[in-house]
C-alpha cells in the first residue's frame, strides 16, 4: 500500500482509543481549528455590506469602520475578508506613459496654493445613463467649478449652466472673498488651466487684466498650467473622479429639481471636508478640517461649509460688487494714460 510503519501505529492507536470505531481512523488533515484568529462572522458581514455599499478599498474601509462603528480592523485584515468573499473594489486604470508633475507639499502652507478647474458633468462618459437622464430631465447645471487646497484637501464647489468667462471669474472671486472673510490673509496662488472660462493663456489680455485690476489688490497670484498637461492640476482632477464615484453616480438620479440637487451637493461637500478621510500624501486618513487643525491654522471651523451656488445667478451680483463692467476687457484704450487712470480708479474702489 506504500504506507509507513509510523502511520500504521497511528491508525492502530486511533482504533484502540475509539473502542473499535473505524471512522475515527480517518481524520481530516490539518489543525482542529484552521483559522483560530479569524474575524467573527458578524463583523465580516459588516465589512462585506459596507464594501458593497461604498465601493471603498481596504484602507478606507478600515477607517470607515473605526469612525462609524467603532470596529478596529487592520487594512490587511479587511483585504483578506474581501478576498475570501470575492468582493473587489471597482477601479479604473489609465496607462498613458506621460510624465507626472509632483507638488512638494512641504513648501506650501495651508490655504496658500489652490488648484481650480471646471468639470463638464454631462460629458456622458463616466456616469450611469440614469444620472445623465436626470440632468437633462430636471434641467440641472451641467458644469461644476472646483477649487482645492493641495495642502489640506479643503475643497469648494459651485455650479453653472454655461462655461463662460463671467462664471469662471465669479467663482475665483467667490473663493477668494470666502477665504478672506475667514481671516486667511496670506498671499495665495490660484492655478488654473488655459480655458477661456478662466481668461485663457497666461499671455492673454484678459488674464493680464484679471491680475492687474482684480487679483493684485486681493493679494492673489494667477498661475497657468502648461497647455495640454492636465496632470499639473492633478489634485483637482483627481477630485473629479471622487465626485463621479461617490456622489454623482449614486445621487444624481435621485434629484428632482435644481434646489434638491444643490441641497445634495451641499451635504456632499460638507461630508467631503468634515467627515471623509483622505489617504493621499501627508494626509494619513485625516479629513481636510482635521488637517487644518493638525497644521495649527487658526480659523473658524465653518470655513469648509461654503454655500454651493449657481454661478449664472451670482455672477451678475459679483460683477456689480466689483464693478467688473468698468474694466476694459476686450478693447484696449486709445492711450496708456487712460488705462492707468482706469486702473487707479478701480484700485481706489477696492481699497475703499
């Protein structure tokens, strides 16, 4: 039979110890308890249900369990549970071989460097069909304007029905005014792409007028990314994917009007700034508001709750408030003296 003497003695001992029971001679191989440290089944079910509802990875799931349920599990334990039950996080990969820009976060202070971008929500390429149907059925805004602080990941959003220069300028002024109202007095950088909604290229006349007439008095410097290099705005571009996966894909089809959509967007941005953990560079699971406290930036905690507005309506009031119609946007004055007088008058108005 090809068995060893030791195995014959083992079978004989089992037979005698069981009082002649042959079934006891053929025991299952392996230890009595193959997984003595296995997570209890009710906690495993909690992990699986939360993973299916949120589509989060092991690290974010472990943090969510600790924050919401008080269950402390290692991300590796969560990973093993997901593997046992065959649950995978749906991911999208992009391999294009382009060189990536990296921001040295240690060189910036909180609220100092902001990346600003506009997103076409109704691009019909990233969301379910019912989400796009809700946009056109309820006449929801099709464009989202986003500003994110690369140090703390604090983020502000607003919406618009058109991708116009008036809306882009209104959003930047809204963000700058909101930060100044909360006592952020440091010099700030606003980095955008070269879209016409933000004034175009760095060499364009509108961009020069924006810097000279508006943002210099506000102590804000405008920056442009290299043409065609969206990775230079990586933080705000990555936040668009978060919006698609965690907000639009789940909630956009539930909105029935512009008002209900704005209410859901307000709840989402408050969740993003106050409750959602971030695991990017130097974040280690902190929320943006927790990161602000970590860097000892003194400001009111309500800074992350900027109202979500429709810029098409707000742009008219911002234009009157900042007297934007008095700036020579499209046509140059006949002489430089008139241009200097216009700029001096506008600067005096902002100081007053």
